[in-house]
C-alpha cells in the first residue's frame, strides 16, 4: 500500500505543479499579516463560533498547522505544551501495545473526559483496553474544554472535552476548482515514517469532494533515558531467557492507516449537506518478550512451574464513522438556522496472542488468546439557533436534542492445546469480563448568549435535561455472581450552567461560570464478574452516578501587541468511582463510590509581540486536590500533576521564509500524593527547538528537536506508582517506562498544490 500511495501522491503533485506557483488566499494572508498572535475560534464553548478569548470558559486550541510544524503525532505529544492536561501511557499485560488511555484534564481523566472526532463519540476506556483511537492526520484543529461541559455536550463531559475537527474540501480548495496537500514525516521516538495526501475537487457549482489517505509505519517507543535495571524497582525479568529489559518496551511493528472522504453539496443557498466517511486502523504486532522464562503468579508472586518459550501478541485498533450533516439557514423570526447530524460509528479493538510454553507437568503447550471489544454508536444531534431581541438585550439561543444508542460488546476466549498429550481445552469469559449492554441517552438542552450594555456584558445561562438507561444483555460466557445479577439502570438529571463576561476599560474582561456535570457508571463498572482461583471480580450494580459542581473566575486583557489571562477554578465531585477496590478481609475486588473529590487551582497564559518578527508566549497550571473515601473519613491528597509551565519564543524571518521556535516545558516536583508510599517525581525542565522553512511558495520543511539537552525525568503519571513494588508489578509494569522521552528528532516535508 505504501508504494501505491507514493505513486499516487507523486502523480498528483506533478499534475498540480503549474497551479501551485500562485499563492493561495490563505498563504497571502499569512505573508501580509502584521501580527504573530491570533485569537483561535472555538466551536465547543457555546456550540457556536466564538473567539477563544471572548467566551466565559477556559479553552485551549491546537490547530493543524501547529500539529504539523511540531511533529505532534499522538495524544501525548498533542498536549505536550498544554499545562494541566496529560495523556498517560498504560504499561501492563492487559495493554500489550502500551498505548495511551485518554486525556487527564485538571486531575480528571479516563471516561470522565469526553473525546469526539467531528462530533462523534469515541469508545470508552476499559480496564484491559485502550482509548488511543486518534489519528492526527487531516486535522483542522483540536479543542480542549477544561472543566465540566455536560450542559452542552452530555453526561460524559464531566471533566472536559477533547474535540478533533477534520478538514473539509474548502480547506484544500480555498476558492479554487482543485487543490491538495502531500506530506512526508519521520520521528525518531518510535522510528515512525509517515506519508499522507489529501486532494479536493470542485465538481460543479454546488458539489465539492475530497479524499485523504495516510499511512505510518513505526516501532515501539524508545525511552533512551530509562534504566534497563528497573531503577528503584529493580528488574526481576528473566533476562537470561531473552526477556525485554525493564527500561524498554517490548519489540513492536506498527502499521497505521487512515482514510477520510467528504462530499459537500449545496443544492441551494440556504442548504448545505456534508457527507463523511472516516476510517482508521492501527495494527500492532508485539513480541511480548517481557514474560519469557519461568512464569510467576501475578497475585502471589510464586512460580507456577510454567516456562514461556515464546509469546506473540497483536492489537488491532479500528474506528469508522459514517455521518451526514444538514445545515439549513431558515432566517425566520425565531429560528435562524437548524443543523441536524446523524452518524454511525462502530469502533473498538481485537487483541490476540499465541503463547508457547512448557507446562508445570513438562508438556509442550500452546495457548491461543482472543479478546474483542466493540462499541457501536448511533447518534442524532439536532441543533437550532434563534436570534432575537428583548428590550435592550440581544439573544443567541441555542437549543436542541442530543441522543445516541450504544451497543457495547466484550468477548474473551482462550484455547489451550497440549501438544504432548494431544488434548485441547477452551475457556471463555476471561479477562475483566462484563455483561454486554445497550446504552441509551436522550437529552434536551438550551443555552442563551445574552448581550447587554452595548455588548459590554454577556450572560450565558444553560440547561440540559439528561436521561440515561443501560440495559445489560449477558451472553452465555458471562459468569453471574449470586446476589449481584445484572439489571437495568436508568437515571435522569437536570444540569445547570451560568456564565457571565464583562468588558471594561482598555481591553479588560472579567468572566466567571458555574457548571454542573453528570456521568452514569459504565457497563464494565456495573457488571464486571469473574470468579478466580486467587481473587474474584464482583459486580457493582448499585453504583451511583458521578457528579460535579464547578466554579471558574477569570481575568483577561487584550493589548495591541498581546494578551494575558488568569483563571481560578474549584470543582467538587461526589460519588467519584474508584476502580478495583479490594473489599477488606476478602480476595474480592469491585468498584465503589468515593464520598467526594475536591480539586482547585490556577491557570495563566500570556503572549506578547516583542517586535514585528519576535513573539513570546507562556502558560502555567497549578492544581491541588483532596479526597474522602467515606463520610467521616479523614481527607487524603488527590494525586494531581505538579505546577507545570511552558515558555515559548518565536522568531519569524520573512526575508528568509523561515520561522524558528524555542519552547521550554517546566514542572515542579510532586509534593502531594494520596499515600506516603507513592513515588514523587522530581521537577524538571526540557527545551524543544523547531524550524519551519518555506523554500518555495508551496513547500515547507519542518525540523524539530525535542528534549534538546537529553534530560532524564519522570512524567507526572509516575506519581500513581508506589515507591516499592512486588516482583509481579516490577516485572509487568516497570516504573522506568514512565520516564519522559530523551532527545527526539522530527522532520517533515509539506507540499500544497
């Protein structure tokens, strides 16, 4: 496929050479612009377009140009320069590809942060799974909404939203009849080589189409500063049998493919229809060498008598999206426009493996493993906008329906063949088995943007009536625990938000908001059931929904050559769900609600043009929190990222068509963790350098060096690890794999035609 894609891109580039000589309108605007600092546009703060620095909310926007210029290729790299937001990597036997588990915003992560691509939800994270469904090719921008956004975007936006918007045909055409882009890239972090191309064509006065194709081939992430001896844990792996050292990930071969197709039809001035097909696949072959040699029980740490000779595993992550969006400019007195989106997105992963081993009885054996997880989303979003006046107040009323039906399926099977005895056994329903389920959400929402006092004052109240129902449908592999039979759960909630923004003086803004969030337990949290020889996983059908009440206060100022802003936030969560809680005095594990979790902090950002070609940017986040397991318990610290900051310097050299960036990322040491037995990462600072050279009107070379001085440090996620570990934990989940990357080089070549 790679060869074919090379040829197709080369052919497209050759055809477009003549057309590429004239700068596009977008390029003209870049060349003639006299500012280096722009105000990005948000679509998710109010469900309407608005300037990021013009809303009563805290939002970060990362545009496609930044993603390409800095070589940001995955979730972790995407938020590298966004203090207070992280993307942890899971390293365990349950996640053989060591993939990313989602985003953490202000100390809240996992399924409490809603992730969407073009408005379509991504699958939930399960214990033995991944949430790494993002491919950043063909991205127009990524929005990160910090804090609860459930009133406008539903129950799962308890801690915030990460929303990816892809390009459409007009982004490539820019007023012409045809246009496109091609890209080659390389990243030394995981030896990734990528190729991507997108082409758009105007087929008539009312029809535009585009197609984008991308492929990337890579290996495992290389943490050059991780210690093979396991650091403070030591390394109990069987190195003499060829096991992977504790400072390295298992060897991997990864192939990722992406296909994006869109068609935009405007049959009349008032109507616009957009059809989308989006497909991605990431196929990872893993030599799971970390387990080679004698096998030890993961609970007791005692030898089982088995010896692993070979263990090959595979992780196939897949996502599809079929969507149609209709935008209708009605222009009626109370109904300005109506947007309807219908989408279907089947996504999930297949995990397989073959383990060849010598049994405790001395028999040659082979175990074939298969686990699959899939969520099929059918979503309908109807959004109406009404613009009207009441006296001196101007209103932009956004209201509508947001609903979806989700089918969740989990299957696990292991077939063991005793080659010596010639026998075969099959075990179903292993892993972290839970009942399959159907989930229905049907919500009504309304949000008003009221402007008063000649646009100096804005008030933004909002309401959502959220309903939620989850119906279990256990199959024959589900092990029912007596007294904890799976049953239907449903709930409803009226969620409220209120924001205000006041403009005064010379570019000053004072703003604040109050927001509520609501999240029902997942099927895995409610229905996990697995009896075992050493421990039992017990369902928790009586879990309560999680909730949050949040307050933010902010102050901003826009200046002729820059801006600054500071935000203080306070969020109080109740019924926070704790995973795999060990019931005292038993070998049973389950989920439970915590009494409360409290998180508060301060964020700041600023930018200043030091001249026509030089700009300075900075941002910082400090947060702290505590938690109480049960009413009456003493509060303990809630483990959060430390004080983090970024400082950037950009130098534009228009005569040389060159842009240079230096970005420093700094973190204080972690001081507060939920237990004195937890590891506290030290503070650090790393410097990244980037260069962007436009050597023709249509071609740009991007070069980057991350961690320029090759600093060894631990990422914030390491604070979730204990200071000491059992041999089982040290073997499967070495703390050294939480070190940050060493010096990494990136390079890419972008061509626009």
